[in-house]
C-alpha cells in the first residue's frame, strides 16, 4: 500500500532508523493483502525475477488472495508464487483442468478422494481410497487420466513456518515409454498443491505424446 511504496521509494519516509541498526538483516517488508503491485515487484526484482506486466498482475492477485487467508506473507512466499506463475502451462499444454476435489479422512476411516477434471472440455470424475489423503487424491486422479502415468518422486516443503504456510510440491512422473516429466505447484492446501502438480505433470506428458504423434504422422506422409 501507500506506506510500503513510500518505504521502497525512500526508506527515510516512514522509518526513523535502519532495521540493520537493531540487528535485523535481510527482509524488512512483510507482504500482505494490502501490499500494492510496486512492493511485490520490488521484492521479486531483488530476488532476480523479471516478470511481464500480466505475470506481475497474476502474482499480485495470488498474493492478495493468500493474504485473505493468512495474516502475513513473507518474501519467500512471493518468490514461490512467482515461480508457479512463470511455470504455468501454455493453452496448448493445459488440456486437463481441475474442476473439483474432495477428500475425506480421519483416524478411524480409510482416506478417500473424489476428483473431477475436464479433459479437452469433457468432464470426468474419479474416486479412490489410499493410505493417506494425498495418496487417495493421486489414485483418484490416476483413475481419470489413465494408468499410463507413474508417480516416481514426490517432494513437499513448507515455504515458511507455521501451520498456514504455503506448500510447495515438486514431482516427477513417468509415462509408459519411461519419459520423465517434472512439475511443481504451490497452494496453501497441501493436498491441492499435490493435485495441481500432478495435473501439471500429466498435461506435460499429454502434450509430449501429442507432439510425438504429430511428428510420426508427418514422417509417414513424407514416405
């Protein structure tokens, strides 16, 4: 907002002493839902990012949306969101879209999940159980997109501390021909971040297969 813009433009506008004078080094601005585009751009520029205006607007909207759900957002959160925006799929790649996700779990029940997706505009719904909510969601998704995709690696990390920390999920998927596809996604919900990452990986695999089939078709036509 206005105060943050003022500090970025001239630290002396509102700050009567340097944060470093009292032992604070590094990040000295907390990003929140009232932070403007200028503050977010400054944080990302310092981190070495160069975003287009559309990408910056997308990051700003996601930061403000996250700010509505948690009290403060750290610079690492903003960086993670920026990476997520920069790694977004192109319209040609984005064939599988998540419509809905539900998960049921507890200490006395078998975790289960139902996933609704659209593949090339056609609606599909899959359900499954698993050893945990993420496993159940992964199996529900696999029941929809087909058995040809194998989840080889799954890595989860919290961007910052706290139970409301933004979750980053990075995965590796393998298709039937052993081609490996990597993807990652961030979300304030661990299960949602996991499903987003898996859908992104499946989209990459689908796009690769489509391009491969097109190239093979072109070679046959030339013969």
